[in-house]
């Protein structure tokens, strides 16, 4: 009997058992790709964060990096920047003039960004 050494081992064993109890690999191979993606263990997910000040080249680097990775067979998803979304949809710079608002705005931007990233 193999010993279980981590939570990942438990999850993997559970995944393996549920797959084998449902169908064998030849049956899984006949399923549409979307259904296989739900049943089979996920591929590794890599996250890359680009940081820098205004006009620091983040957007240019993102475009080049995305193209580079796609050309090499990676699936690339990019997450929009929260501040740009908020600013382009009505958040005015005049909000910063209200006492206490800079902190509220910063928290809002962070909350929106984290929710966007969690959605990817």
C-alpha cells in the first residue's frame, strides 16, 4: 500500500479513483475535448506578473511575451488591469480630493484586481 504524504497525494488519489471507477482511458479518449478537460488532471498553470510605473513598457512586454508563448504552444490568458477598467468607466481623479478616498480607491482597485485574477 502506498503511503499518502500530502494533501496533493490525497487529491490525486481521489481523482485517479474517480476516473477509474467511471471509465477507462480508452473511453475517456472518445469524449469531446471539453469533457476530457473536466475529467483529467489539470495541466500546470503558470502566472506571470508584470509590474512597473506608468509608461514602463508593461503593455508592450505583455504583447510580446504573449505572442512568444503562444508561438511555442502555450495557452495564454491575460488579465486586464483594474485601475484602467475603473478609470475608463467613470472613476474620476476628483474622487482623490475627498478626505479618506485615496485609501478607499486603493482598496477598491485591489479588490477588483484580485477578483479579476481569481476569475482567470
